[in-house]
C-alpha cells in the first residue's frame, strides 16, 4: 500500500532558487526511507513540503489520500495530526518537563485528560525515558532530548514520522541510540519513517531504502542501499 | 466536550500568561482601571442627574397670574394661548377664591384676616398652574407666556434647577470625550501587551502548529488573555463604585443639598452599573487582543 506519492513536483522559492525539480517518488506504508544528498540538495525542502510547511510550485503530493499541495492553510492542522516531525534542534519547551513536553502535543488538540496521561507515558516508555519524566530539557543529554522530541512526535500514533537530520547534533553513540528507537517505532508501530541525513555510518548500518538527491533532482533510489555506494558520485 | 477542554485550557493559559508577564499586564490593567473608574463615575452621575431631573420636572410648576380686570373670555384666551405653546405638559386653572381658601387653610392668621374679605375685596389673582415637558427650555417658555395679553406675572423655581441640569450636561460631554480617548489608549496598550506575549511564546506557537493544533485553538488563549486583562481591570472600579456609592448615598441620606434632588437607591442600581462596567472592561480587552491576534499571529 502506498502512503505517499509525489508527481512531477517542483519547488521554486520566492527568491528564485529552485530547490526541487520534477520529482517523482512513491513511498509504501511501513517503509523506512533515508533521504540523502549534499548540503543544499533539497532534503529539507522535500520534508517541508510533506508536512505542508512549503507548498510545491508545481505537481501533486498525495499523502494518505490527501492532496497536500492543495490543502488550505486553515486545514493544515488536519494533516499535521496524522504525522510526527522531528528536527535536528529538538524544539522542546525549555520551561516544561519531559512529561509536559510530550503531553503538550495531545493537550493542544483537545485530547481527554486520562488519554493524555496514558499515551504520554506509553510514548516515553517506548523511547526509554520513563525514568526521567520530571526532568527539564536542560537536565538531559542531547540524545535524551531528541528522544523526548521523538516521543512527542509519535504520541498521537501518526502514520508517518518525518525526521530532518535528527542525529545532526549528536555523537555516534547517541546517534545509534536514536536509530534504535526509530527502528523500534518502525517495526513495532508500523509507522512509516522518512529521514533526511548526512550521516554515512547510519545509512550504511541500517540497510534501508535510500533516496539520493542532487541539486534538487532525485538521482537514485536503492532498496537496502548504502551511503558508501553513492558517496563517490553524489558529493 | 472537546470544545470545553480547549476553552478551559485557553482560560488557564491566559491567566498564566497574565501573571507571567505581570509588569506588562499591570500597565494594561491600570489603564483599564482608570478608564473604568471614570466611566463608572460618569455613569452614576449622569444616571442620577437623569433621575432627579425627572423627579424635579414633576414638581416644577410655574404660576401664571392673570390681571385683575380679566373677563371670563380673557381667561379662556390666555388658556388657549398657553396651550398653543409647544413645551406645555399640563395646565390647570386656580381661581383667586381657591388661592384664598388654600392660604386660609395653611395659616391661622391668614384665616382670621382673609375670612372677613368679600369676593369683590379679594386682592389675590386668578392663575394658571403650568407644567413644562422640557425643563431646560423653561426660560423661553416663560418669556412666551409673559407676552400673552392679560398675563400679569409669571413665577417659577428660581432657575437654579435648569442651571444645574445645564452644567451637568456639559460635564457629561467632557466625560464622554475623556472616556473615548482613554478607551483608545487602553486598546493600544492591550494590543501591545498581547503582541509581546505572542512574541514571547513564538516557540510554543510553532510547536502547536507542528503537532496540529487548529488555528482557532492557537489564537483563543491570546484573545482570552485580553478578556482577562479587562476583567482584572474592572475589579477595582466595581468595588470602588459599589462601596463608594452606598457610602455616598448614606452620607447624604438619599438627597443631595435639597430634598428635591433625590439620589437613586443603591440597590439594585449599583449591580446594573457594576454589570455594565465589567462588560465594558471585557469588551475593551477583547477588542485589543483580537486586533493583536489578527495583526501578529498570522496563519
Ligand atoms: N526559505 C527559503 N527561501 C529561499 N531559498 C531556500 C529556502 N530554503 C531553502 N532554500 C534553498 O533551497 C535549496 C535547498 O535547500 P534545503 O534546505 O532543502 O537543502 P538541504 O538538502 O536540506 O541542505 P542541508 O543539508 O544543508 O540541510 C538551497 O539552495 C537553499 O538555499
Ligand atoms: Mg536541511
């Protein structure tokens, strides 16, 4: 079953820079996909279009039957409830505890109190942070902060998890911890995961599907690919 | 249910935010407080003026004395001439005999001396008792009546009443002007306060967007924050007006300077005024926050 389909998508920013050219891409439900490519190749732009932060200039993006490109601003929240997003810089609320940060995602969409508690604790358990629910972000390591962000992203059981360089600020050990968490989510919850990254080690170890971008074009797409193969020609 | 959960959350957030940026909120709240105090005082004053002019109006009667040589038909002519004027509420005739009787009833000495008068000796005059519709125009009405043939003298309340009313209406207009200016200043202060809260919570707002909070639920707490500022700003004016007016009323025992000027009884009057003040505070607060949200919380 297909979860995402991009048809002839082009994205030109207002300043004239074209970040994505005529892209066609299909992603199956339950897939784990790496998006790799050099700096400025359009990885973040692709992810932003998937959560409708940016609109494609041309083309269609169908996500779970929803035409994301045509979605009105007022309705974007409906899409966002179906997906989770994780960034390099965690984006946590510094004055809220781990628990509050995760529960926040449910509170603001009007979830019932007892459901919030249950789901929040479940999500924190899944990322291995149940013992630190009362800590504040500045009392956590980078890897732990990123796990809080992941818990927040999956707390509402999204079908899709978008990650834009989630390990960008982390050392290799912590990065691998994050990857374990993501793989676990992908396996146990069946969540489709799309992850943009620079990290060779990770891509090589995980042996997942790899989509390679270069200057806004999709140049290759490998099942169980590795970064090493691409390293020579795409950078 | 979901709606009420969101509403509850928004109200809680709004209160939190007010107290988190307390010094900033205080500026708005003080401004609302000052505005509402002036509104409260003006409102109480003008309602009281309306009230007692209404009461006085019923009591102010001018007496139109007719010259002694007037015949029956002269009397009728005077009456119809007065009735033709446009400020006349009521007109009744009082003959000199009735006046005499009234005076005799009121005083023992009058009774003795006047009792001896014959109908022809009665030096008193026939008169018309006239009430006007608009007290503030009583002067010109008196002038008109004086011009009528066979009218000897017109006497009425010393003119203090309509002077008082005139003065109050000027004060009222000045108060309106001040209130409008203050409301505008207040609205701008609130816009600024809410703008700064919006900026200080940029991160929170962007996370809310990411996790799929609807625009309405993102905006609601900020709009409610304006309402809360308005509500908090109305506390002092309402307490002041309630206790102040009751004390004022009791101190003057319900009448100001003369028994003619009756004050409105505090209950339920002050509750209505308090309601108006609270409502006004909330409205002003909401206008401010609504504008701020529209301007600074783009979606
Ligand atoms: N908001 C924007 N306005 C204008 N141009 C932009 C904007 N965002 C990105 N770009 C441009 O679009 C191109 C692709 O940028 P993008 O951020 O998608 O690359 P990336 O692959 O994520 O790079 P990196 O690995 O450095 O994060 C770049 O040339 C960039 O300068
Ligand atoms: Mg990027």
